[in-house]
C-alpha cells in the first residue's frame, strides 16, 4: 500500500501537527546539516520530533550533507545519532546528497563518504538510506553502496516512471493544512514501520527496564556411551552452534562431555550432537537360532511387528530403499537379523 507523507525543516516554520496529522501517513524531519556541531542542528527538529512522537505520527529523519571526505562523513553520522538517540522512528534515517560541493567530487569519493556515514549508522542498529535527485542517482550515485541501503528519489513528474526506489518525492510545492508554506510531498512504497520495528532498528530495541537475563540452563544428558542414536544434523565441535548435514543419520555415542552445548560425540568423529538434534535411538534385533527363510516368521517368533509397514521401516533404517517386500529384500533383512545387525 502506498503511503503519503511530507518532509520538513526549519523552512516550514512552526507546524501545527494536530492539523497535519489528519492529512499524512508519515513525515521525514530534517535534523540538521553538516558536521556534528550544535550550531548546525535544525532549530525545529526537537519540537517536530516531540510532536510526532506525542501524536503517534510515524517519522524518519534526514541530514543535509556537506561532507567531502570520510572524516567529515563520520562526523555527520555522529551528528545524526546525537539528535535521534531518544526517539523511536518508524521510517529511515536519510543522508541528503545534493550540495554542489559534493557534486564536484568523483563518484568514487562520493561513495566512500556515503559508505562511512551509512555503515556507522548501521553499526549502531539504525536504518540508513540516501536521498538525491533522479539525475544524481543515474550520474553520481552509481557505486554498490547505494544499492545496499534504501533509496529516496526526487523527481517532479506526474509518474515516477522508474524502478529501484522505495520513496518518491514528487513535488516541492505541496500544501497541507497546518503548514503555512509549500512543503515537499512524498509517496512511500515500502512498509518501513513493520520492517523497522520487527528488526529492532531505530531504537525500537531499546528496553528502558530490561529484566535480568535468566541463568543458562545446564543441558540434560539423556544418553550415554554405547547408545546408538539417529539424528538430523551434527555439529563440528561440542560447543558449536552451527548445524551441519551429516553423511549418515545414525551412529554410536563414543564420548560424553558433561554440560557441553553438544555433549555427545558420534563414532570416531562423525560429529557432535545434542538432545535436540537426536531424533531417536536404535536397537539391534537378533534371532541367530532361526533357520527358515521367512522374515515374517522370524520376526513373529521374537515378538516383533511383522506387518508390511513395520518391515518397510526396518528396511529404511537398514539402508534398503524403495522397499516392496520382494524376496531379495526380505532375505537381506533376514540375514541382518540372524547376524544380530538389524537396526530397529
């Protein structure tokens, strides 16, 4: 669903957000411009952010960039973070790239600066993006960094007409009740509020009174050396958390490490497993005294289910695929039973 919003700065003056709320879905607020100097904060940002927070208007922010090198870009990232640290924002944090001093840089240098800025914000769990005119997007912002983060384009036309942008500023001469001067209008095509809140970005993961973490539980040891178990995955070590697909899905426990994440070693190094990865235990059926050639009779004599479904399950556990009950398959299972090697 397309959302309709505005972006504002000190040039919109004192906004009556009570009235504006009825006409927009979101707002992008300018927090400042340039490096991390209080004199370069937008003087209306705090009031605008406080009013949007009070009234429940989803908002994001942008900073007008002057950075011509990486050091200045890092300062601009810190400028933004200083101002937004106390707010939860359902829309991205944008860097406004349009100043002529930046336009004179090489595309490579523009990307380096942008990467420093965006990576610093992302490192602190913010949701960064870039704003520029369509001309800048196709001629200057061409590096891979500008594809990693969300993109906001200014293109004043009846239709956007291009793909690859999550937000479109379609006019700078919009009017909204509650704002006495023209204002930029925007369409958003991405469900930022859901994505940002679900991902814990933009301070939504901040807990003011977090409960103390529970004491870690000591893993129970339900199996012992000698148990033959089945499992759906293994781990490379007793403390690994990365599951691996084994080349065999059963084996004998040869070692137990108490209190480990994965306490059971399988065989001579097939892998380590834990209670959750183990799917069951295997036992071996034996009937060495049977001298006939009927698998069904042999199973019945030792009190084991001899139905077709049971025999098919036995076949699968013992590596016989596509069991049909053929004489050859039954004789192979019978041989394993007589040798005491029939897994059950």
